[in-house]
C-alpha cells in the first residue's frame, strides 16, 4: 500500500528562521499530496495540497511542490513565526476506497 | 457550519467498560473515518466509510466497531475497553471518497482507560 516518510523531529527554530520539512512517499500511480498542521490541543487542519506533478501548494507562507521524479513533497517556509509552532503531517491521498496514509508528524517549536 | 463535531472531548473508562465516541458532520460528506493518535505513532486508521451503509476496516480495527446509518453520523464503539486503547481519537470527513479534496477533522476525544 501507499506509505510516507517524513522528518520526525522535534525541531526547534528561532523566529524568522528558514524551515524545511522533508516528505517522500511511495504509491502506485500519482496521488494527491497534502500537508496538515495540528496546533496544540486541536485536530488536524489542511494546510496545503497539490493534486498533480509540478503543482505547488501554498498557504500562510508555506509552500510545497509535488515532485514526481523524486516522489517528494517537501514543506518550506522562508521565515517562521512563533505561531507556527505545531505538529506537521505529510499525507498522500488516493481516491476510491483507498485510505489516507499519514506520516508520523514533525513537532516544530519556534522560539522568539 | 459546525464542520466535524466529536463528543465527548474527554473520557475516562475502566477496563472492560464499553462506550461510544460520537462523530457528526454537517457538510454532506460521503467519506468519514476514525483515527487514533499515539505518541511516536502518528495517526493510524481504525475504520472508514465511503457512504451510508458502507464501512471497512483500517490499519488497527481490533476492539472497535462502527456503523454508518446516516450520512451525517459515524459513531465508534469500544466493546470492552483496554488500557492499550488509551489514545486521542479523531474523526475526519471528506466531500467525496476521492481524496483530492482533503479532509476535515474534528477536535478529538482524549480517552483514558484505567
């Protein structure tokens, strides 16, 4: 079945630092790809997505590009803020009855 | 719109007790699923449903039952609670069984089995 490997952390950064969270996947075909964010005490929220190769998803200053050749969907942000402290999950999604598979999540702490 | 509503938010059970975790969505989503989140394990799929009357097992279904009698509701039943079921449970729904739309999650139920 489909699977995903992502950086697990935890990672601590200073405010305004550059962030990269690596995510690679294995899947049959070409799934849509998602990043979700979980703030403390809350459920997961969809952060961004890309539905086909070379698509770039973006939201709240975060970006990720669907790279079919490297089966990757790395998350980046040029300047993190304290409010970005959260757990980030990478997930390839498939249609039909197939299941959404999550990475283990990466906890990010941003210090002022 | 309320989105995905989970109740209760917190629950403590004794070993062997049974209970039902409720999940309701008001977005007319066909697809609903239950995950559990444990430290170091990420989210693991328990059961899912692609529509009313249709359910299927996920990665860790043992000890849990589900049913989907309506589009809106997808309750998760613990038949005989065990300490290994101590976890945070999330319900999620999607507009279509096609995963391209992404998922909407509830805020979770934190369950402790003593």
